[in-house]
C-alpha cells in the first residue's frame, strides 16, 4: 500500500506528555501525524512537573529546550527541600534534591549538557502541542476515539467529532495509544497489566497564596510537613509543592481508603492548608480539591501489530522520584523515530518490535522505584517516632534536639534515613543509566558484561557500549562555541561517528549514500575535541566507529581501528541492515504486491 492510500501515517490518541512528544517528534521528522483528544483543552491541572535531564535532552533534540526553559522554574530554585513541623515552624531536616547539592552537582553537569527544571504539565503540553502544530501535525480537539480495526496493511480508526456529532474513520499506517492510566487502547489490544491499582490514596488541593516568606530563603518546589494532623499513610507527612514560585501551590495528604470517599470540601481543605503552613489566618484561594490514588502496575508488552501504547497507559505509579512524565517523554522518543523509519520505507517492521523490548524493562524499573521511594519514608518516620502523648510535635523536637546519648542516636538515625531518600531525589542513575537490549542494538562481543563502578541507581555511568546513550562531552564548533556530542547526533538521523584517522568510515558512509545517515568526524572543524573530553569517554580507538541512533542511543560500535574502506563499508552496511530489519524490506520488494 502506498503512502497516498493512507489518510495519515500515524494517529496518536492523547495529548499528554507521551502523546504530545510522539506527535512533535513525528512532525519534526516530516511524518504525517494526527493527534486526537476528546477534551477541549490540554492538561488543566499541574500534575507532573519535575523534568529530569534525559527528558530535557529529548526537548533539546526536538528544538524546544530553550522555549521550555523560559516557562520553567529554574534548577537552582528546586532543591532545598524542608521537612518541618509546619512551613512556618521548626525544621526537622533539609535535603538537597535533583543534583543541586554540593556533593552531587558535579555529577549532573558532567553527565548532560541540559539542566533539570520544573515545568508543570499544562505548560509542557502547550509547548509540545503548539510546536507540533507549527511543524505540520494535525491537532484534533473535541475528538473522541471510539475504536479501531487493524489488518496487514493499516489501522482503521473510528473517531467522533464532539462538536458536530459526526462519526468518521481515518486509515493510518500506525496507531499510538497515549490515552492514560485507563487506556481503552491498551485494553483493546490485550496488553497484560500486572500489579496493583489504588493501593493507597491522597487528597490534593491546589491553592493560590503568597508563601514567599517561608520559602524564598530556602527555595524548593517540594516541602514536607510532619505533624499529627498530616501523619496518615506510608509517607506519613503532608506535602506543599510549589507550581509557581512562590504563590501557586498544591497541598497533599494521605487518606484512609477504608473510610470511603474522601472529604473534598474546600473549607476543610483551607483549614488543613493553614495547619500545614502554620498560619491560622492565611488568606488562600482554593482552586480545586481532588483525590488521587497510588498505582503499582505495568504492562508486559507495549504493542500489538500496528498499535503501540506508552506513558501512563503502560506504566502506572505514584509521582515519587519524579519519573512519570519523564519516562513518558522517553517512551515517545524511542518510538517516534522507529515509526518514522518504517513509514518512510527505511526500515522493516521488525524494527518496531524493539520498542517493547527496550521500554518494558524501563517501565518496570520506574514503577518499582517510585513505589519503593514511598516505602522508604518509613526509616524517616521511625527515626523520629515518639510514644502517644498530648503534644507529639513538641515531643519529637525534644527527641531530635536532646543533648544525650539517646539524642545522638536519634540524629544519627535521622541522617541515615535522609541518605536513603537520595534514591528518590538524587537518583541520577535511574534517570540516565537505561541500557537497551533488542534487535536494534548489536552487542559488542569484545565488551563482556558491564560492571558498575558505583551504585547504578544513584550514579550515571557513561559508556559507549551498544545499548547505552551516547556520553555527553563538550566539543567546539566552527565559531568557537561549545557543542555537546548530543548536539551533533540525533535529530532524526543515524550518525556514523569516528575520529580524524577514521577516514575509512567516512568513505564507507559516502559510498552507501543513505539519506538517513550523517557522518561526524571528531577533530574536524565543527567537532574539535579541544578539551580532550571525548577522547576520555569514547572507549574506542580513534579510527573505530560508533553508530548512533536517532534517539541518541548507540546501536553498534567497532572498538578497534579500521583503515580499509571496503571492510568499513561491508561492516557498516551489515550493521544498518540488521538494526533496521532491511532484509524484510528486500523480501517484501522481491515478492511484489
């Protein structure tokens, strides 16, 4: 079936972080894409917010990082988290988050050219969807997805225009279900979801109030309150989260699911917020109050035939560790280039099988990590626990401050509990150490098993092993400006990356003359390694080669020097054919229509 016989190439259902990023990436790659949502708006509430370095790298590759930074709360305002008896009251502890602390900041800036920032979901979705539309995507609001049928050649999707009531069909090469934690599409294609839903609950209340006097001197987007009025649940503390410094907030507290429907009365929510802040006269405008439930579930596969799911449709978990939208954005970035290559005829459909192979393990890890981050609060609670008494807050402070051997033990236990929370708030490795194993990655037989020098959850281990993301290293361009290795790869293309003595690889890429392959020679004008940073992390000889995928992951490498053009051409041709399942294309062409 030719492209002309499709109404569009890809239909994306949902405009959340996964759906919007998929749409933006496909539009950027020149693929016809239609995104549909039944709503008349994008995200109306600031659900996700913390944006980690890998998600920002995706935005950077898609050319929207600078715009995102303009909207976001900056990195240096995110990280001085307090644990206190109230926002105005005595502090119990502080923790530096997201690599802002002196002990971790160097790891973060060495690992990526991108900062972290805090960008609430309404602004993130606006950014992604607007830029997708500018680049040619069709964005259909007020459009309900009703169902689909797929055959060997296409997916026929049934949609309803909610403004007119018109029901119509669209025929596309592929369908992407980014339709959230109650995914209709995941159900329709029979994805097996394992785990638990609604195993715990919270109430969240969004409000507007100027709290700068409590936070400007210790800026953080997350603050925890430990007092008897807020102590229910496995976290055992309430949350004050800034969605805009320092006048827009969300307060959250645990609820007992056995007591039935939670109390969502605005007046009682205001009383609770005044208790959390420690100001009984606080003037605050309540915007909404809503329940939220803790899930611990993930899919064992993300696709069936021509239909693919991602984001909350396949991994469902609490916001602890800040992994939700970040993982969804990365799902999209992994999938979009593969859909684009198959839609354009550059790759066989076997390439699409690598999506589940690569992302299912990541989803499983994220669900486990975010739930474990909640369980880990038990050590903090136990460290400062006190017997039942009339004033547990005063008793807790007295225990922490006692100038006795028991007080010393309490403080030691408290500091150990804070170290454990680094696995939630400074888990650089969880965010950047993903390793892919699939048909789209050709292992280096000389590499052996990877050994980890430090805790792989806490610390990034940069490597050029196939299946890892290309390490960040600063190069220097023609105008003398620093550019990252991430800046000269990706952008919807494969990159053949070698050094000045790797002329054979340059000649090989030139001989193959493929529209989706570029060559980068580190050392040439535009890519000078003046600092020697790349030489220090490349792990291959200068005349070796890396084949970097459009998503920045390394598909293949030859560590030893190759100087013969014919050998390099043969090796490169075979590697691309294997990664892109091009034998399937040849077989289909040979068999005819």
